[in-house]
C-alpha cells in the first residue's frame, strides 16, 4: 500500500464504489434508505436513552414505509419513468415513435 491508499477519502471512494444502485427513480431514491440507516446508527451511537433510540427507529420505519408504498404506487402507474433514466427514457420513446413511423427528434 502506498500513502494514497491510507487516505480516508480514497478508502471511502473504494468502499462506496462497491455499491451499485439501480437506475431510474427507484435506484436514485433508494439513496434515502442510506440516510435513514445513518440516522439510526447515529442514534445508537449518540443517544443514551432506549426510548429515544426506539423513537428514532420508529420514525425511520414510518418514513421508509411511506417512501416504499409511494414508490410502489408510482412504479405501478408509470413503469418506464420508474426504471429508465433520462437518456434511456428518451431513446425508448424515439424507438417507439420510429416503430410507429413518426418522425424522430435529433
């Protein structure tokens, strides 16, 4: 290991590169779950009251359930928007328009 490998920022980039999030709205919004987990771990680390830790995890669970059911409902109504990213979504619509014989945008 050289000196750059011991840099905490480089170590963080290495471990963060292991996680691959999905595409589209579902993948991007799943980052909120990391924030909720960080909140829970911070609560365990800093809070000394079991009741407060339980309250933080309860609030986190409620936020997660609200997020989950809203994302699930949106994905059910709009599956393309939920799974495809901007460029992929545009390319998909251009392909559909070409299949129907309509002019494509350039």
